[in-house]
């Protein structure tokens, strides 16, 4: 644990890798991420948290969705996607977050999350989220994961955002992909 905070980059990277075998280290690994400047150490931290894949590991990563650092946000999404069972209990709260950027990043996470609730969560976003960018992101993910029976939900999005030509275009593209033979 001392090497994680005080060692040189090689020592911090090895410490992060070694701590993957100790689930109780999730909070410490997560605390180290915002302070870590070395990209290879950050990667080791993300990989270790992803391999721990517990609710505390997910809790250590979730605050990074609010980071100004794009690499931290993207690393958090990638690691969270590797722990569907641990992150699933948090998705509803993330999709209801007051910050539309957090909701948008959560939709992006859903695109990579292998969980049986992904489609219901996306349908919820399509039906209720008021922010056009969040809905557009959900349409993009639906284009990849949706099925023809979801077409009515996409058509209702077109009606909710009738004055937004981009949403109409995104609905058409999603429908084409979902209904393609």
C-alpha cells in the first residue's frame, strides 16, 4: 500500500497489479487514480479495479464520471463495463443524476455493459430523459443493441423531440440498423 502512494512509477504500477488480488484494496486503488500522472500506472489501477469487480470497486470508480480529465472518465467507463453485476445496482441512480453529462456517460457505459437490464435502461432513457444529447446517445446504443420490437419506442422519441432534426435522423439510423436483415 505504501508503494502505491510513495514509490516510483514502476513500484506504483507493480503495487497496483499486486493489489488486484486483494479486494479490500479497492478504495485505495480508486483514491490513487485522480492523483496518478503516469499513464501506465493509471492503466494498472483501472485493470486491478476491473478485476476486483466488487461493489466497492465500482464505488471507487463512479466519482471519476464527474472528472474533468477525459482519460479518467474513459478509463472508469471501461473498467465499470467489466463489472456488470457490481455496477448494475447503481445504474438507476446514475440515469437519474441531475448532471446530464453523468447521464450521457452512463448511457455510453450501457453500450459496453453486458447485463440483461441494458435494453430496459435504454428504453427508460428514451422515454423520460429530457436532454437531447443523452437521448441521442441512447439512440446510438439502441442502434447496436435494439431489436425490431423496439421500433415503437424509437418512434415515440421522434414525437418527443419533433422539432429536433438530429433526433429524427438518429431515430431513422437506429431503425435502419435494428431492422436490417
